[in-house]
């Protein structure tokens, strides 16, 4: 067991509660976020929040893996050019 190699560090001997980790995957574009999200969900991931434009300037979608950890796909939204 891992606690044998880590001097019985508490993180290996406590019962796990809540999310263990989160991965965030950057995509090339908001369209890619939507396409990849649809593919991941069609393969069995649990949809948490479908991709949408967020206030921080990204298009982001959240999904859960089989262990219940929530991850995200995101892309930086294009900046609209100002008309002069």
C-alpha cells in the first residue's frame, strides 16, 4: 500500500471524501469545447454543466469521470475587435 512508502501519511490512510482531483483540458476554440464535450458525454461521462461562455472569458463545460471527479474542457473566447 502507498502508506508503507510514505510513512503512513494521512492522505493515504484517511477515507476519501469528496473530489480527489480535477483536470482542466484546454481546447483550441469554443467550438472544439462543444464538440469534444459531446463526444466525451456520448462515451459515458456524466454531464455536469454543458459548455457555455463564462464571465472570466472562457467557454467551459464540466463533466464527471466514473469515480465522480469533476473535470472541465475550456477555450479562451475570441476577443471581439472594437470598431473605430
